[in-house]
């Protein structure tokens, strides 16, 4: 089994209106239950906005702390799920379900095998 | 009795014909493209050394596959003896190979090999790979073209093509793109992707999108070879037959399409005596086969349109009504602005340029050089020279093919010889 990261590409700006957001969240919970029932779920989480991010990095031997995301972009990772799947086709099938549930693009990316 | 000597070109021919088959079998055994390619290349190196003195083996493909498999196993054993940590996984892998051989009872000939090539083709044309990568992988792994040859055909530096191939093979390995014939649900659209890659190869060969030469013959020949292979591998898909027929019918006109100086000759002005009757007969027979199956699709309809053109001994004898009907059918199953544009050309032959122009002026094809070229021609036929010249300029600005640019420039000069805008 291989692990895949399914991350949600979220555009910057306001979230959808409450009704729509509720419907999305219901579908997301249903999908999560389906992933768990299928025994492929490893971990999921939703993230706060990039404005809540803090970056620490090494500069000239010191570690400095700065406010905000590392890279400003039109999209950011809004949340992610880690699943186990035998191959990319199986992972993409879950990716399609996630894209339909969330109505945002989903990036499917393999983890390196552990040695 | 002495065997005829084996020349380098004999071995090259075997390489070209059997490389894809051998790689496909080895990928099944070892589950890894690089291992398979290295082993097959090793085997051909050995063949180059041995065959000139031993003569061609009774089954060159079988010899290559067996030699390649032994080479790969030797390599695994060498790696294993160097690295004890590695040894266990290698032993497991060798066991696995033994099991596969027993289960499938040495399936290096016949159906199993067909399946291997089909599996590899679906891997090469997986939708998770970019079309340019699909095309490059298909030519490399199934066509047996070298990286240098593919780079030359697509007019990119060899290092760029090498990088494209490495990246694609890396994605297949790391993301674990499976070697598998898709299930019944996915089969039609996955087959579509394979056909699209082959047609892309053909078109790149037929109308090089950049550069001096209008036709790069090798790519067309390779696309037709792959088209034959796919048509034999997915015999239940009439679109695969349709694509093969389409390519054969277009290829049949090659000698008539380009002047000795490399200029472009339109269908209406071609010397039809130069058309290849053998290819036309084969293409038309395939079109009839498609009609019998009665499950039309875009490739089959395009093939049928080309079959109608091939029937006309002179351009004036073309059955435009039948062609218009085929375009109507195409618009009904897969409407698009490009189909509408080509349908308008057929309509202009029946109802006149005025009606056709009214139809195409509403199409959102501003970026497409043929849209402007066709508009220019219709305007010219209506005597609207000034507008025609502007449209020719728009077409010239949107193509990089030297032969097409020269053709359009001549047409533009014929409407307004002394005036530039």
C-alpha cells in the first residue's frame, strides 16, 4: 500500500455563504466516513486561513520568526487528507469523490516510500 | 547450406519491430520501466555482437526477451551480492518472477504479449501524464525510437526530451501509475486517450507545427504502425479502426500534398494520380467495416469524410452533400467550433460562400489560423478582396509552419498584390 496526500486548493477570499458551506461540510463528513469504512483513511484536517500562519527560518545562524505565509499565492492549501491506496488510479478515484464533495480542485500526490 | 549474413540493418529492423514487445514483457516481469529498458538494450547489444556470426535465431523476439530477462536477473544478483541489505528484497523479487513465469506458463508469445503491450500503452497514455509526455513515452517505449530521434521529430533539444522522459517515468514509478488494462467503466475514455496520443503523433508528422518541412514522414509511419497495433489490441472499439482508416486515407495523399519545392497543395488542386491507391483501398475497406458496426464516433466520421474525397476522380466530382451529412452527424455527436468551421466549408460548396461566411463569423476561433484562412478564402470568392487580405494576414500571423505561411502569403498576394496593410 502506498500513501497519497489529497490537498484542497482553496482560492483566496471569503468562504462560500453559510448554507453552501454547510452542505459542503456535510458531504466532507460523509466522505470521511466512507474513507474510514473502506479502511483507507489515515489522517485529515482543515486549516485556518494563511493569515494565521507564522514562518520560522534559519538566517545567519539565528532562527527568525515572521508573520504570514511563506509564499503569498492566489491559492493555498485549505485542508488535506492522507489515504492509503494500492496505486494512483485508486487514489485518483478518491480524489474525484473529494473534488465533487468540496467543489474545489484536489491535488493528489504520492508520499515517498519509507525505508 | 549457409545462413545469409546478418547485417546491422537486419538488427535495426528487429530492434524497431520488437523493442516495444520486449519492453512490455519485461515491465510485467520486473514492474519497472528503467529495469526493463536497460535489460532490453543489453540484450540488443549482445545481439549485435553475436548474430553476425551465429545468424538470426528462429525467433528473434523470443531470443531478445529471454536474454533480456536473464541479463536483468544477473544484474539483480550482482547488486544483491554487493549489498546484503538489498539481497532479501531481490530474492523476493526473483521468487515473484519465477511465480509469474509458472502461473502464466512462459507467456512470451501470443495473447499474453498482446496484453503486455496494451497494458504498457495505457500506462504511457495515462491521463495523469501531460499529452506531450504521453506522446514521448509512447514513441520511446512502444515505438522503440531513441530519445534523440523523438527530440529531432519534435524539434526540441535532446536534453529537453530526455528530461521529459525521465520526469514521466519518475511519475509512473513514484505515483505508482498502474500497468493495467482499465476496467470496463473506464475503458472507453482511456482508449480515447491512447487514440488521441497516436493522432497527435500523426498530426505532428503531417503538419509540423513549426519548421521548414511540411511532412515529417517518420512520425506518420510510426503513428500508423501504432494505430495498427491498437486496432488489433482493442478490436471491439470501432474508433480505433476509424483512426487507422483516417490516418491511412490522409497518408495516401502525401505525395500530392507537397510540391517538389516543399510548397503546400490544397486538396482541390492536388494531382489525384499521385494518390496512393493501396492505402486508399485499405482505408476505405476499414471505413466500410466501421459502417457495418454502426457505432459512429469522431474518428470514424472523419475517416468517412476522407473516404468520400478519395472516391472523387476530380475535385469537381466530390460528393459534397454526403460530406455535409457526415459533418451534420459529427456535430450531432460531438459539436465543437472546429467541426462547425469545417462543416461550413462543405456547406459553401453546396449553398455558396455567403451562407458559409455568415455561419463561421459567429465562431469563437479567433486564435486559430485555419479560421482566418478559411474566412479569407470565402471573402476572396465573394470578391471582397480587401477584407480577404486582412484575414490572410491574420492567418499568417498565427502559424509557424514555413510551408503554410508561404502558401498563405501567395494567396494573400493574389488578392491584393500591391497593397500592404
